[in-house]
């Protein structure tokens, strides 16, 4: 997995950008530790939130995110089976700064027992929006 703009704790994106996509792998160790089964992940709602570290205000609050499932292990042997992803909108990166972010998974299946988990459990994702020397407008 190539995370040139992301490591376990830090994600970097330029001001006024929508890419790269923030990806948080749902590692097998995490799934085992919190008893998250494949069946539970079949019916979920995923949201993403981000707050400013300087003021504690939400920049993004409970916005829909995605759970990407890699079914073809042979073609993507280095990919985790499940990855939480969030693609920023232009207005969400309009202000440079340091932020803390997290994903929330709501388990919706009655068979597996409804519940929710916030990831990462024991930390936050540091999102750094840095200034850019260019700004473009599509006409």
C-alpha cells in the first residue's frame, strides 16, 4: 500500500484540493480486537469528522464517508480487505491548518447487533492542510 500522503498518524493535503483521498485501513488486528466480523461490515453507515486543533471547532461534522471492500486479493495482495475512505470537497480544504479527524462506523444489521465504533480508537488522524502556491478556477 503506497501512502505517500498518509502514514498511520498524519495525512497531508494542499489547500483548495480534493485529492488525495484519505484512506484508513481497517486492519485485521483491529477487526479481531473489537470483534468486527465480515457480516457486520455488510450493512454499515460510515461518517467522517474533523476538528481544528487550534480552536476545537468542527470543520467537518459527521459527513458521509465510504467503506471500500477489496474482493480480489490476488490482484491487490498488499491492500487490506476493508479501507475507510474520505474524499474532501473543495470548501473543506479552503482553510490551511492542523486538524484531528476520525471515522465512525454505525453497524445497522440487527443480526449482528446494532452498535457503533469510532476509529482510530486510541488516537486521532492528524490532517495537515498546507498552503498552496497556486489556485485554479475551472471555467
